[in-house]
């Protein structure tokens, strides 16, 4: 992977919200910050974990977006795989062509 910035998006079941966000907050050598938003998961592959989700017809989830350097991506993914094995977290990666702050 190159030094180009990428955006890692994670889809996290609401039941794992605190654990995943705490884990990411501890990865200060790779993650300088992230954004988390509430989401509703729909589709045949979405697991409805509670009776309330089955009644609503969607899963309560959290979308987490992390912009980081490409060379750090595999390290972070490996840590997530080790910490959350078996949880079926969904993720995807997209290139970031520009990243900054508007002052």
C-alpha cells in the first residue's frame, strides 16, 4: 500500500459500538481521529440481532469512517481482525484525493 490517504469505513452492530470505538481510540499510532454516525442496516445479509430489530425490520448500526495513510491500513485491519474475530464487521476502503481542514 502507498502513502496515499484512504478512508476505511466500518459497519458496526450497535451492540459492539462502545467496544469498537474504545478500541479505535486506543490505536493512537495509526488513528488520529474518526467519525461515527448512527445508521440503519437493511438487506438480506443484515443480521437482525434483537426482537426490536426484527420488529423494525432493520439493524441498529454505527458507521465509522477513518482517514489514514495507506501504509497504516493493513496494520489497523489486522488489529481489528484480532480484536473482533467472528463478529462479521463489514468494511470497505476508498482512496482519498484530498484531506484537510477549513480554517
